[in-house]
């Protein structure tokens, strides 16, 4: 049974309803708080948490519940209340289901997953005092060692929720790796995939027949020294997992954009417009929503995300944006204040079915518009054979193939080139990887861009085990 249970309700759960839900374990359990009151916890008699409940979130973005949970019968606007059960106590999953079921019953909502819903009182019969508890205040972490924070996720699609975002931040601050453990059929959203880009962070697949392996590289893993690490042969090479077979070829593709903009930090600067330009050029409309985690809950607003970035400056701001239902599109944006100005590092993915043609002819115009009005530094576009829904399976996927590269006018001049406008270069049509990568390497050398190629694109080209 899943350890994450979500109540989707048309009305916000008030204090009385939350208390009714928290009575799922009967009068013997207590209630505590964490994360400065943002998380309410159902606790055993000795105070250890059994179920942690985040503050209800109003999801106002159409299609977001379907994107992350499948069809639930509840669409935006809807209140999303997520409960995470301790994996160390057998009854905790049922307690989370009873909490969510009570909210849904009172408010006329639904529970995900449906089979978890109940309104029964769930007595705790486990000897809780004998259960070890990680020495952490982060509810998402199931196992904590001196080097690693392990999060167990038994759900079909693993989004970068605020739970995971908090676990990632806490792990980084304590110089630990974040390792997410899932069943073999689970998939990641692109924001979660991006968050795990740097080793020793890992996606660990637990296969009943094949043991553990890395869901992104396929390396066989074992638990050693308090962390999941590759099993190596006599030559020190990682052993590939048999289960990490190539993904089935379906004709589906993804168009990937990696772009960087740089603008002066004046009072009139509005962030997010370059991302909006990319969406309008390639989908016909702006993003539908944005947030700092998944689910994406806020309607698209360049002014609001600018206000957030200003409030956080000089610290970086990370956010995610999504497109409308029916046109898979998702982006991550990192806003960074540098000596050269305000930079936006943006990665965008658009999904296309077998009969849908990616709009490659629109890329030159996109580069020109970004250069003219948004301080384009670089824009690299690539194609890859991958899922239209933009999720990441634990399967071998072909690396992206570059199709175009655009160098902004100001950046070209900085590198000593004469430029009247952005310099747009066609590298191929996505069918010949060797030729396209060869052209790209030659172009990078001619333009003097060694070390300047977008970091996120270098990561997408492959991942070491």
C-alpha cells in the first residue's frame, strides 16, 4: 500500500474537519506540529510521528491533478491535502487513508489512491517504542545516515512535492545525498529528474527479482556504508542491470529547450517573460501555471513570480511552470543574481505523439524574439525519442539530439564576434545523432564557447553511474 495519501476536496478543510480526520487513530494518539506549524503530525503516545499532514493547498491550474494522479474526478480549483505515513509502522498507511477518507467524506471529495480511503478508526498495535526513528525533522525522510537521506516513494509518478523539495534542501545543507527508492514501474516527473541530476543523489529502483539498480543509469546498486552505491567488477566498472532495458519505441518525441537570458537588474524588470515567449511561440499560448514545487497550483503570473524572486534575492529562486491540458509542456526556471545582471536558466520540454510534428521551423523566430526583447545568451534545442507525457521511466532512453543553436547578439559581441542580430545555426533534424553532435562541437569551438554550453544540456546528454 502506498505511504502517501491525498484528499482532494472542493472546499478547504477547516480546523474542525482536520481534527475529525486526525481522530483516525482514536483517543490514544496525540497531535503535534513540525516545520514551524506548516505540518501537523498524528503521533504515538511517546510523541513519535506516524502520519504527517501538510497544510491544504489550493490547486488552481487546470489538468494538474490529472497530470500527477490520473483521473480522480476532482479538477481545479480543488484543495489538495497530502498525508505521508511513516514507513516504519505497519498501521501508519491505514491511518493516513482514514485521515484522508474522513476529509473526503465530510467535504464531498475523493481520495487518492481510491483503495486507501476509509473512515475506520485504526488502532496502533505495533510496539512503537521499539521502532527506530530517523534523527531528522524532515517528514519525507525514511532513513537517515551520516551520508545519505533516503526517501521511499511507493506511487506510480513521483513529483517534486514540497516534501521532496524540503528533503533535498535539508540533505544538501547537511552535505548528504538524497536517494529516492521506488518500485520498478514508477516514473519521475521532469522536475524530480532534474533535482536528482548530481551524484551521489540517486533514483534507486527496488526490483523484487533483480535487487536494486539506478533508475537513470541502470547500474546495479547495493547498500554499503550507509548509502546506495554501484556494484563494480574487477576492473572497477559498474555492473548494468538486466532489467534496465531500452524503452519501447513508440514514435513519441520530446522537444527540449535549454536557454539562458541575462538582463540588467533595474526596477522595471519583469521575470518569466522569456519563458512565456517560448510557450507562446511553440504552443500558441502562455504557461497555465507556476509554483515552487509540484503540484503546480498558481495561475501563470509574471508579476507574482517576479515579486517572489525579488523577495528572495540575492538568493536564487527555483520554480516550475506547466502548459495547458492536451499539450504536454513543463519548464523549470532558476533565477540568479550575478555580477553581470539577472540571469534566468530555463529548461523546457514539449511532448509530441507519433503523428505530431515538433515545430522546428519556429525555433529561428523564437531565438530572434528572445534576443530582441529578453537578453538571450544561448538557446539550444534538441529532440529525443521519449514519452509524450514527459515523465521519466526507469528504462534506457536515447540521449537528446541537438537540432538548433542560437547565440544572442550581446553574447556574440562579448566573445569578440560582429553581430547585428542573434546567430542561429541549424544542426540537423534530430535523426542523425553523430552528425548533429559533431556539428555542435565544431560550432562551440568556432564561437569560443568552451565552458559556456548550458550546464543543464550537458547533463541531459548523459549521466555517469
